[in-house]
């Protein structure tokens, strides 16, 4: 599904997002980058319809996203925390979100098991979240998001709580799942290495109130080291600007 | 070797051996004091055991315990039902939540004796007096717990429910009920203990059955040992219900932890 973010801005007590515009074709893997506190998560929540924008509009296949509206598009969200229900097994957690789609119980089970297997959780279907590792919980959350076959998958620093090793494994998993399913993904991260490793389009936001500082296509493997270097320089400049702005 | 002493200690703890040792000391002191002050003030432990055997043999123990438990179940049951309704109202409407909070603050501050006197005026010398008293005293305890549980439902889980377009009913069944249940069980555990203590007091006035009635009657006919016997019955009922009902329910609820 095609994603268009047109002049989106958000004010809380202070303006957080000034005006952000970018678009992504269906099947793109968009990474949102920027200094902490520049409104990456807020922008993702606006795209997901969890929060209204102060200015501008978000269009999914030319249909506007309205916060709180019961629209028919399927949006899967993976939050920073897993947000699994601790009293349900992993399978029940995934099957739960299939209920609004009107699938019969047997199909819900089958779909849930298939997506848990896709996320590398075969054999753990009947475990409760408290009994598996943080990495496995986050995989289950990803399986849940994918089980509804979302038009757009929103991921908000989904691997922030994982150690370096699990992070690398999960990045490869998500990249693989993205290649297999062809979903449009919007992925928020503060790690430049992560963004360069998984994204096809990198959107670098500026310091607060944020705008798009740079929009980079990431498909040339050879230039990766230089790209990481450039992005690191950019983010340091923006962090300094934001902190300078805060102390002034 | 440390493992074997550790196991010995855990066996000792499981059998409550330290508690039993303390109990022996208390029983010894009780026997001495009873001998010193006489059976009217403090009957001997043996007289209490004999009394307990007596009421079990005649079946009197079931009559009065049954009468008390019946009143508790009706009064406390009504309190739980009302508390659930209040919790549901607090969940559905912010306005109702404020009213429920204020009402509970008032009920929490009302003395047992107020309800005993009022229930005698309203219901006379009948079963309904202790039932009503039990209802009014346990309602705020159970309801406060449920309302607290409803307020502590994780907003982030509800937001997850919104993201995946769960209906209000689905969110209620999958998220609100399971996260409120531990609060409900905790409230019911405290509430039931309170119900037993309160209904027995209310039974002193106006009814002719129940543990409270028979304790007061025993005092009037100077059968002090029977006062102790019935106190023991009350304690046993309380501990049994705690172990058999509430501990089992709590364990079942905590299975996923």
C-alpha cells in the first residue's frame, strides 16, 4: 500500500513536528531516523491513526487516515514493548487480533500457528509470555502484527530492548519476512546501523520542531560504510542543535 | 549436608513446627491461668475440647454454623454483585467513577454499629438484619478493590486492542476482566473475613440461631467454655474457607505467572 505523508505537523505545549512530507511506494521499507525527542514515535502514531495530526494529512492509497476512525485498512503495529496479554498463550495472543476479521475459531488457530512459525516460534505456541525470553515476546508481537496481513506495518523501535545479538537476528528476520510478504513497512529506530541494514528508504528528521533533513534511497550495497558515516555526522549535528535549543 | 538440613528446615516449616511449639507454650500458660482464676473466667483447654466434641456429636455445630454461613453468603453475595455493578459503571463512565469513589468513601467511614442499629429498625428481629449489616460493611471493601482494578487496567494493552480493532466487548473480555480478576479475588478474601466477623456481631441482636447468637447465649447461662468453643469454630471456618476457596482460586489465577 502506498504511503503519503503530506506536511504533517504536531504541537503539544511546544511544536514537536514542524512539517514532515515524504512518500513511499507499496512494498517499501521506510526507516525513520532522528535525534531522541524529535517526534519519530509521534509521527508513527499519527500514521497509525492513534493520534491526530495538528497539521497536514496522511494518505494510505489516497485515503486519508483519521485518528480514532474505524477505517477498513489493516494496520499492524509493533510497539517498543511487546504488549502481549500475559494471561494468554502466544497462540491465543495472535488469535485474538483475528477475531475482528470474522474468522472462525479453527482458522484463527491455524493462522496464528502459521505466523508464529514464520517468526521462529514453532513449539512455543502454548507458552505464556512470562515464560519466554524478551526476544521471543517481541517476535510474537511481530507475528501478531503480520497475522492480520496488514496493508502497512508500523514498527516503533521494536528491538530497542534486545541485546546486540538478538537485535541482529531480529533485523534479519524482519528483512526476510518483508521480502517474503512484500508489505509496506514504516520502521522507527535511533540506530543508524539498523536503519541502513534493513531500510530501502531512510528518512532523517531534524532537531525539534522537526522537518525532513534528508531522504535517502538505500539500495547500493557498496556505499554502506560511507552512508553510515554521513548519517552519523547528520545526527550529531541535529542532536547538538536540539540540545543547544533546549539550553538556550 | 547443607541440602539435607535445608530439607529438614523446609519440612519443619511446612508442618508449622515452630508454630506448634509456640502453641504448646500458650496452652501450658492457659492451663495454669485457668487453674489460678477458675473455669468461669477462663475454662481449661480440656473443657473447650470436650465442649467442641459435644456440639459436634449433637450436631449443634452444623445448625449454628450453617445459619451464620447462610446469612454471610446472602449478604456477602449481594455485596459482590453490587460491587461488580459499581466496577462496571466505573469502567464505562468517568462520571460514574467519581460518584462511585465518593459513595465508597462514605460507606468506608460508616461504623458497623450504625448498620446494626438501622437494620434492626428496618428489618426488625429477623434474618435480614445481619444480612443487611454484612452487605453494607463488605460492599465498600469489595467495590474499592474492583474499582482500583478497573482503574489499573494497562492503557497500553487497551491501545493495542484499539490498533487491532477489537470491539468493546472483545476488549472487555480479553483485557479488562483478566486484569481485574486478581483485585476481585483479593477484595473477596478480605471481604469474606470481614463478613464473618461482622455478621456474628449482628447476630447478637434479635435472631435465635447462628454463632453470634449462641456465643452470647452461652455467656448469659454462664457457660464460658462454650464461648471459647464457638470462637474456635469461627476461627476454623475462616481458615478452612481461606485455604480451600481463596488459596485455590488465587493459585489458579496465577498459573500464567
